[in-house]
C-alpha cells in the first residue's frame, strides 16, 4: 500500500473515532489566511503588510523566510530553499500535521519527507491544515516557477529492436511546475513531482477525493509587473466589494480548439444570466479597439501569445474588482513581462486572474466558466480558482486576493446607493444590470421602470446608447439625440458604436460630430486610427459632407500609400 493510500485509511479511521477537542471559537476565514513573503525582499514584506492590514489578517500569520530572488529556480533550489523550509515552518507552527523524517534521506527531488501517523491525528477529525488554513498567499518576490529536470524522470524503455526508433518522452512527462501548485502539497506526504496529480477541490469532487482532500492547501499569489500592480489586486478587490462589480462583460471566442470555445460560450451564457450586458467576438481575431470596451468588469477570451486587441489602448482600464482570464499556454511565464497575458491583465486593473507558467495543455488549465460559476454562487476567488482547475503539481497559478467575493453587493443595493448619493459614470451599469435581470424574469414593466429611474439618477452614454438601440429595434430607425459631454472622458469604442448607431437613422450629423471629435482630439488609439478614418470618410461621402471628407481623406490616402508600399516590400 503506497503512502497516499495509507493516509486515506488513517484519515477515515481518525474521522470515525475522533475524540472531540476542547470547544473553542472557530477562526474566521481571514484569520486563517497564511501570508508568505520573501524576507530578503523589502517590497515582498511591504506587500504582505499591506494585504494583512487591509484584510485584518493576524500578524502571526506572516511567514517570512529568505527565498531566491529569481522567478525561475531549479528543483534543487526549490526543495532546499523554498519547499523544505516552508514545510518545517508549517510543522513548527502546528499549521500542518506530521513530522519530518530526519532519519530518512530526502526524496528524489530533494524534499524532506513528511510522515503523518495515527498519533499525529489523535483527537482530530480532520488535519490541522483544514482547521487552521483557509488560503496560502504568496507575495511578489516568492519564486514563480520550477525548471524542468529531465534527469529526475523515470528512465525511458529500451528499444524493442535495433531498427526501432528511440523511445521519446510524451508531452506530459515533465516535472516543471509552478511554485504555487507545488506549495499546495506542503502537507501531503509521498507525492511524485513527475507529471500532474488530481486536484481534490476540482468541481468540489469530495466523493472521489475522500478524506485526503483535507491535506491540500489552496494557494493564491499577489504579483505583477510592478509592486504597485500587486498592491492594486488587494485594493481593487476591496473597493469592488463595497460598490459591487459594475460594468459590462466581454467574451472573445474563436480559438484553436473546440473545447475552449465551449467554455467561453458558457461564460457568455453566465454573464448574461448575471445581468451583465455582454459583447462577444466570435472570429479568430481579438476584440478590436474600434469596438466598445467601456467599463470592462468581466473578460474571458483566447488565443493570442501577447496582449493585443483593445488592451493595446494605453488608456484601457478594467473596472474595480474585474475578473479577467485569457487562456494561453504561456500566459504567466513571467509576472514581470509587459506582453504576457496574466501580468498584462493585472497591470490594466484586473483584480482576479489565472495563468500558466509552462505549457499546461488545455484540459489541465483553469476552466474559465467554472471559475465564473463558482464566483456567481458566492464563493471566494480562492475557492473559485481551486474549483476550476483539475490538477495540481502542474503549471497553473491564481493571481488575486483569495478572500475576494465580487458579487457581495446586489444590483438593488447598487441602485440605492446611486439614488441616495452622488452617482458616478459607473452607476448607470447597476441600473442596466438590474433591468436585464428583471427582463430575464419576464418582468418587462419593472425593467422599463428601472431604466426610467436610471435616466434620472444615473445618466450616461451607455444608458443613452441602450435607449437608442431599443428605438432602432422597435421603430427601425434612431431619431433620438444622444447628448455627449466631454468625449475625451468616454470610451472611444463606445463613442464609435454610438456613431455607427446614429448613422443608421436621421442623426447622421451627430454621428459625424462624434467622428470629428474622435479624430480631431486624437482620442482613438493610433493603431485603430486608419479603420476609424475609413468609416468616417465613408459616412461623410454617403451624407454629402464634402468639407469633412476633404479634411479626412488626405490622411486616409497616406495610410493607403503606406500599406501599398508594405505589400510591395514583401514581394
């Protein structure tokens, strides 16, 4: 019987015959968060202090040890300088059960062996980790990933014959992994670091995982390109819990595998069920900067190696508390990268995201629809991350505050706050969401009344766009005027969508005015300017506005000439 099977038997036995411990006040979730910082990195310690103060985590829950400063480390360094010191520290503090077997050599990966006996479990129904640790949070400065060590893999089988091809390793025969995914196993003895192991928290599959589930830890990371990016993960989550998650949803399908598109389509279904206005991009292209991207609160997409699409707009920012996931095999190879997706989303204001430090293969990465499903049920971001990934000892990381609950505040409470205080430009999205939910419930009258209230208490361009869009559907034309003030404060994508909508009715002059503002004030990102110019010229030509056409067309011609030269050079 292997060590993991012995543990299951032991845990089940202890659960059946446990002696009740002395009654004590159970600790709250935040009191059971263990924060790990690099003692040799002042920023790491500062981040830990910021998080612990913000979430009222007890000072004694800080574990500060000297770790390597590099993001990528070897198995030897991980075992000697990270894993074994942490395992020893957790044992000394009584955070996990068992003891280090100093009489035995380290395992093949250099990890000091852990043993859990019946004596360790006497009087307990579950291990200490379940009672004393809700989440483990790694602060920026703790290493990110472990390099592959092929010499530690099992030997390849011999050739079946002299003429047979040499055996090769399969794509899953690796031991490279995220530090986070390995730290989840601090309290689990006898695990093999080669390949992946099943995650007992996946879909909360307790029936199959059994008692051994209680040995595993849920691990989160506060990290980013800069120290300030990492801090913003905390501040953004707390701000969103107070205000409620406000904004829209954006879903970008059209990736290389059917399975991923199925996940993302489920995300779109969920965002609409939650009442969020949802934009979808179904082609192989990324969401474009000429499409609306106002107040992005939820984003799920794939499949580009580098950050692209409307994220290239230097002014792009997520709403407070935004949840954003871009599926890519190497989305988190470095949290210092300005082009990789995971740090890129954090830098743009996302409060919760996931990523992969090496190639995970699609079926072994976080599943975005499960992440969103868990959040929508009221679970924390830390639980949602654990719920949505099928394996551990692999490549995935969760970046964000594990205590974050984005849907704590209801749309009704958000609307009430807007009507009783000073509304912001974000307030209109609370009314839009509430109206969508009422419509989903079949209460059209309530939805209409909510939108009327919104016009009084939280006016804004997104709301006016909604009114104009509905008029176009019901009347076949848009006749209403949409007041736009200070266009430089509005999202250029939403302004463009507004111009396109107005151009379909009798409000073409207003549409041309929007194009004039966008182009004249250079509000459109440079990489999108040619497309906007082309639209503007087409509308000016169709409406006989020769003055504007004369002003815009020479610049468009320069784009055409540059494009022609580029094509010629390629030939």
